[in-house]
C-alpha cells in the first residue's frame, strides 16, 4: 500500500531543492498506486511548467480540472483554468470548461460570458460535441434561472443546436416542469428557427433590461457603470443610470448624474427630458433622508 503522507513529505523536500524530476516520479508512484486526485495533477502541472514543458503541463492541468469537477470541487477547477490562462494556455475547451464550472457555481452571467468567448474561438464546435453532456447540463441549469431566460435562448441561437437536442432538453425537464418553464422552452424552439445572431452589446442590454424589470437596481447599476468605463460619453447609458438611481430611491445620486448630462452639448429635446428628470429628483429629495 502506498504511504501518501510519506511520499508528500518527500515531494516537498525535492520541491524545495527544485528537483522536479524526482518529485514528479514520486507523484507518479502515487498515481500508479491508485491515489489519483485533482491536487496531484495540479501540482504535476506546476512542476512541468517549472521544467519548461508546457505541453505536458497542459495535459496535467486538464486532468486536474476533470478530477475537480468529478469531486464537485468547482472553485478548484476554476482556479486551474484561470492559472492556465495566465500561463498563456488559451484554448477553446478551456473556455468551455470555465462556462461549465461557473454554471456549477451558480454564476450564470459569468458562465454566459465564457461561453460566448468559447463560441468565438471554436467555430467548428468541436469541443461542444466532445462535452455534449456538460452542455446539456448547462442548458438545463440555466433554463431554470429566472434572470437568464433570454441569455439561455441566445446560446441556442448562436450554437444553432438541432431541434432534436431541444426536444431532448424538454424531455429532461418534463417531470416537474412549470407552465412558465414550458412556455419558455417552447419559445426557444421558435427562436432557433429565426437564426438571429446576437452581439455582445445586445447581450449586455438584455442583462440590464432583465435586472431593471425585476427591480434589481444594484445589479443594473453595476452593469451600467461598467459600460460607462468603456464609453464615458454615452448619454443613453448615463441617462439610464440616473433613472436607476431615481427608481432605487437615491435621488441625490440621480441629481449628480443629470447635472452632468445637462452640462453636455445635447439636443434640445434631450435637454427638456433631463430637466424633467431633475425636477423629479429634487421633488424626491424632499421625502428621502440623506
């Protein structure tokens, strides 16, 4: 029987001396003895990187991700993916894995972001076919996420997934499915037929719309502020940010936003609109304690 603790101590000694081959050999003994784990493959990847063997390190990291997912250690898997990106190991299957892991962590919008990057990188959808079970799981989990209905729909559209696959998803959710979910999933089928390709900006606009409709102003404001970092002179975004502050009962912040817009060179009709918003914000200031 392999004494894992003893081997780990020996590995640490060799690691401190930068004796990578000896440490790798000991870890291989662990693996051969049935002690396979995500941590071991993660460390092996690090050692091969130290040796300058990026190709073998990549294989070890990918195996680590598989084992972390199998053990439901999703944050560990995400950490390995991020490390690979820092090392310049950018590859389509890695983006797919990040999407899948973020779904597992219930980080829906992050999952969509990584999935969109994957779609751009893998035009042949080679890895989508390889990870079809993970893909179906992603769709099932996201379809039940009330904030992501439209985003899930966009995934179907972009991938151009066959109607048979959608039928299979409907079958997965048949038991216990609510009428609202059923209506949504059926609308997905209709959307596929339209074959409309959505861009990143429109995805973000839909995200704002969903958040705002659900009165989740903190999330809405966060997305709007990110947009303003990229386009600080966007009047439409600024105006929407001011309105969100009004709707979330923060008239003092709304006043600041609308004052900024008022000082810009804007069309007369917009000026009148901003003045009306300023009047509303001032009125609300009377009833809101700073």
